[in-house]
């Protein structure tokens, strides 16, 4: 298992990971998602915005969405946050918020 991509965590996901560490099942799922991102890169997720390289990675059970951005020059993946799937409206609000956040990043 070669790790070809470096993960950089946002302060929001840092707080979320602290809370998630209490639930062993979610912690393990997120660990697997992070490992897969480090090995296979951003293409394992769905591209949400091609100009900003904003992606979403989903699991079905439990329904978790992980949002991240790929920096092509440094080959780093910036992990913004994750959320449990609740509704389409909440997902769109999160995506909209992350678009503004990722524009400020670079």
C-alpha cells in the first residue's frame, strides 16, 4: 500500500473527528476512507465542481459524505468535513458553503 497523496485536514474536520472517535464504527469507516484517498487519490469520489476540484466520497451504511479538494500542484488532498446523509437540501447547503471555502484556500 503506497500512499501517493498527502491528506491535509481542515479545522472543522478536526473537531468532527474528535466527536467521531467516540463511535468506533464511524471511526473505522472514516479511517478506511482516508486510507483509500491516500492510496488512490481524488478520483475515487464524485466530482462536484470541476473548476475548484471539489469532490464528495460517499458510503451507504452508514450514509456518510466526505468532502475534499485536490491540489494538483502539490498533490495534496484537503479534507474539509464529513456529514451523515440527512437531506438533499442539507447536502446542497454544505456544498455551497464548501465552494466558497475552497475558493479562499487557493
